C-alpha cells in the first residue's frame, strides 16, 4: 500500500524539488521509503511513497522498471494472484529482479498491453510510463477500492492517490466545481468523476485512461453481467460461496508482515475473521471500537467472535467529546467535503490496529454483495404504499416525523423514492440552504443524476438497489472512507469480500437468494451457520453510526459560532439567514454535513492564501 504521483508538464513548469513537495504530502500513505524517476525528455516524473508489505528489501522500491528501462510503474495496492502471473511471464522470457507484485505489472503491461488489467485480481491504482511510445497508462481496480485522481489544464497533467498532492502543484487552477458541491449536499460525498474542483477528476472504478500529449477518454474494462443468472440448489450455492470466501481470504493473507482483521461483530467481518483464522500462521489479531453510548456500540459481539475463534483482541472506546475534535482531521483526510460520520470510528479502529499490525482485512462490501442494508427491505415494503406525486413536496426544512413518509409518497419515480430515503438534504431543502444566486444557477439541476446513471429497470427490486449501491455508495462513500482513514495512519486495509469473483458470484444469483421472507443476507448466513455463533448469524444490523443526540446540544454554542459567519456564507455558498433560523435546529447528521463543508472551505482558503503569499 502506497501513495503514488505522476506528472507531465513543460520542463520549466515543474522542478524535481517542487515535485518532491507534492509527493511528500502523501507521506502518511508510505512512511517507509520513497522513490523518484524523471523521463529522458524531462517532461514526465514519477513519485512514490512506500509502505512495505511484500518484499521489504530495497529491490521493492518504486518506481520499478522492465529490463531495458523503457517501461516504469508506480503502484498502490495489492495484486493477489501475482505469483501465478509471474510464473507465466517468466515462462514467456521476462526477467524479474524483485519478489514484488509491482514488478508483475511492468511485465504484464509489456506482454499484454492495456489488457493486462483483465489479468489482475486485486485492489489497485497504478500509472505506467511507456517511454517507447511517450505514453502514460492509468488504471483503477474493478470496485474502486484504491483511489486515483487526475488534473489537466491544457499543458500540465498530474495524477495522484489523493487530491492534496495535486493541490500542491504550483500554479494550479483550483476553481471550485459548484455542481459537485451541490451534489455533496445530496449524497454526502462528491460523486465520481467529479471532485470539489473543476479540473481535478476521479478515474472511475473498473476504468483505464491513457495520456498521449493529452488525456484520452477513459475506458471501462469490467462490468457485471446479468445475462446468465446461475440456478443452483440452495445447498450447492451456500457451499460454493463458502469455498469462494475461503479462497479469497487465503489469497489476501499473503504478506511479509503480520495480518489482522478489523472486527465489528457483524456477520461480514466475522466471516472474514473465521477464514482468516483458518489461514493464520500465528495468533490472529482482531481490533474493534465502540462508543460510550451503549445503544450505538457493538463491541459485545466483536468480543464474542474473538473468544469463539480465540483471536488476540484489542478494543477502544470513543467518547462524544472526540466528535468535534475530528472535524479538522476529516477535512484533511478527504481533501473535499465528506459527510459520512462513520469516518470517525473507522479512523479510530484503524489507529488502534496500526499499533499492533500493518495489514488488516475488513468486511466492507458485504452489504452490497449479499443484500444487507435494512433500507433495501424498507424500500420494497413501501412499494405497497399509495402514491400521490401530483401533490408535490412542500418546501420545508426539518426532520418532523412524517416528512420522510410524505416525500416517499409524493416522489415522481421509484428512483426518487429511493433518493428520498438516502439523501442528506432533499432538493427543496437544498434550494433553501444554498445562497440565492447559486440556488438560481442550479435551479434546473438534476439532483439525482448519479443514481439515474446506474438505475436498472431491467433488474428485480433488490438486485437493482444492490447494483445501484455497488456503483455509487460503495466506491464513493464506503471505500473512500476506509482508504483515507486507514492510510492516514499508514495501515493497509483489504476488503476481502470485494474479491471480484465473489462479487460476480453474488450478483449471479437469482432474485430471492439473498433476501428471503424478510431476511437479509440469507445466502451468506446459510453458508456460515455452522461456523459462527447463532448470536452473530441472527442478530439485527446496527451499523457504525455516531450517537448524534448525545453531542449536538453540548456543542451548540460552538456550532453556531462556527457556521453563522463562516466561509460558506462569506463565499456565497450558503444562506446565512436560513442557517440561523433552520439548520441549527435540524438533525445532528445535517449539522455535521455543513460543519464538514465549512471546515473544508476554511482549510482551502488558508491553502490559497499561503500559495499566494509564497508567490
């Protein structure tokens, strides 16, 4: 796991020293080592910050190259099938000088060109420099586990693991993307390919992009297929899933440093822990975090699994006083507004784990692959409700009981019904919250454009919602959260349930396999029922939520002072009068969303000021 950076620019635009400053903003992603390469023509530079996981020797230092030094790579992530690929490439005559998975990428590109990505099983983001063709080739893994951002202003092209490295580029055009900031208020994140900046984009999951004098259109290389749904007997399906789970976890245990598990006590992380224990050579370390509010804590279930599987268990507790302290850290970690408050406990469990281990498996992705979100079942049940879209949604702003029900019943389509269940601010709330000029500018804006891109009417209701979340919420919220929180403390996290073969298998099942008679994750629970305690298999889902009600009131004075005369008002994004009269009486989740936006704007204004101050 590492931080990567690449630039293409006129020779006099970017010095190696300035490039080094950009690269070292990623120190937290790779504190163990660093590397640098400049192309023969001086225009392209590659940089790397290394977290040593496989081949701890200097031979694993990046950028890595092929035999004649015409192909170079910087890589973030893991290729789990690298050993079999290496054997195949060696038989074809390629020579290796390290034992890393990184070097496999170099020779795989040399052998198979852009199609090399089809061969990789793993989580990855990488940049290949092909000096023979004066070309850069970018790729991101199928599910979007690892991030990759890029910037283009007509003369300079920059690629990095995090926005902060690009943001440190001298003379950058850092104009805000107001549509992206509006999207943040809807989704709680800025959906790909957008970012908070017009000229910085996210490479989409399962896509590649080439640069040959200018960036070409990105290309997809992987997509789920629903044409041939498997028809397996129930017993066959659960045993096949169990084998696939074990195979994936065993592959992801490969490491030259100890591997542990982030254990929440839910069935997803408990499943990963079970198989990790079977393939752990030493005592398996598990880590969990809870809240001082028992209603939001799950540590009793984590302890139960740790005792059941005899793991070394470590635990931490988060108090309500830590919430406001995390505001600055959240803005720094995510580089753009990001509202999911579970980033706080995720950071804390990663920080706890890093004291014990360098690599941890997680259960992320299980809800999308195996149909685990309660909102899926709620959505299906609500389909029986009467609908009255002609009534229209009132332009009100509060969390009064019944408002969510009214929005659902008056939604114009099923897609907008689902949007009413998951958005942070409704379209009418946003128009009131945004400053007048900006609200008018975005008056006809389609707030649910992102969902519309991935809404599949040809799928049954449950699979449709699973697929939507897999393409939107999973990469832009869940995986973003885990990557930044873990790398902030230099911890590699591997979401074992997102092995693409497990994902393909999960979505190949016919309707009703994952959701039966009101029971979510039916197939996964069946496959694990003889391996895990009943208390884990049959308990309700709690989630990693923050106890809002216990912290809003004690912090209200700070909140008011922070928001009423803040940057969001000064820069004409938010309506001051509306903030005063409405927002400060809204739910904690809505308040947190605006606090994060405000803190990010403050960080940004200070960054711009420093840049100008330094000339």
